[in-house]
C-alpha cells in the first residue's frame, strides 16, 4: 500500500488466509496502533465424548494481534481477542 492509502486509520486487518498461510506476524504500519493477522482455517481433531469415535474434526483459524504497547495495553489487546473469538464462535451475539 502507498502511505496515502492507509493514513488516518488506527487499526489494520491483514488476511493471508486466502493464500493458504496458517499463521503469520504482521508488522504495524505507523501511525496505526495495532494490526490483526488472519490465517486460513485448517482441520484439527479434538476430543468429543458425545461422538461414537471419541473425537471429531473441527476447522481452526489462527489470528494474531500485534499492538504498539505505547498505545494499546497488552491486557486490553487480550480482551479484544477474547471478544473477537466469542463473536466468531457465536455470530448471533452480534445482533444482541
């Protein structure tokens, strides 16, 4: 991106999942305070006692938040990721 294409913002989302990248660390573009790196989904096996086999396959997506700690406290970033995870897992809560 050219500098004039991202000036005036405070937060960036970088998605490389569409290229099959599972996880990555994005670099913050000043003057932004944080950037969210979004990777692709990949199937993983998890325990499931309700299943006949004892496990099931689920799709897992990796995200990583890089934040400028002069602007965003680490605990605040963790709260953001917790809320983000909650909305992805239960999108109907966005309507409440």
